[in-house]
């Protein structure tokens, strides 16, 4: 086995970052990572969580689930039952988060389908530009499959269009014979 070409993932020593731009970038990335981990903890363990921090630029940031009031009330008195209003807010917040997660998953599926369709279209265009009819021997199996799919789709569209034209022509002929 040959030696590695890259060092791969390396452990970064934890020390204060002196460069202001690098500090702000690192803070932003780590904050988002922390929020992601908190969100995963909420999903996996059904916990309530609150995070508050001040950025190096002096801006406050927070992450609370389900609500700030619910977290503060539970923190001040862990054994206390939440009020009806806070419980309703909690349920509403959880439902909203679930709705948004479901919508995000739907959009991810749509995005994947769009990417696949775009890739397919780009491949078809590339095959057309290659001049497949001039160098058919150079087309590989994947390109043949893609071209067959495109050709089948095109034939289907042509048949449909032809049928529409025929139906339109026969309809107008029928109307003419009745004096319409």
C-alpha cells in the first residue's frame, strides 16, 4: 500500500486565535456546530435545552428549546410543574420545529431530484455536443443508456404532440362539415 497523499483530518490544538477574521469565522462555525449538536440532543433524547453566549464581536446569541420561559422555569425549580401557558408554548414550539423539519426534508428531496434532473440534462447536452452520430464507437455504456432514455422521452413527446395535432385537425374537419 502506498503512503497517504494527504495528512487527512488532523487534531487542531486548542489555543486563543489572535487573527480577528479567523476568530470570528471560527466562532461562527463552532456556534453552528454547537446548535446542531443541541438540536440532535433534543431529537434523540427529548430534552429541553438553553444556550446563551456573547460573540467576540459583542453580539448576543442564544438557542432555546422549547422556549426561554420553559427553560428558565425548569432551571430555577427543576421539580416545579410548568404552567398551562408555558406547556402550551412548549407544545406549539415543538410542533413548529417538527413542521419545519418535515418541510426541510421535503425540500431536500426536491433538491436531490432537481440535481439529478439537471445532471441528466447536462449529460444529454454533452452527448449531443460530442456528435455521437459521428463517433458512436467512443460512446460508453452509461452514455448509451442516457441517450436511450432521452430518445425514448423525445419519441413519447413527439407521439403525444402528433396525436394532439391529429385530434385538432380531425376536430376542425368535423366542425367544417357541420358549418361551424
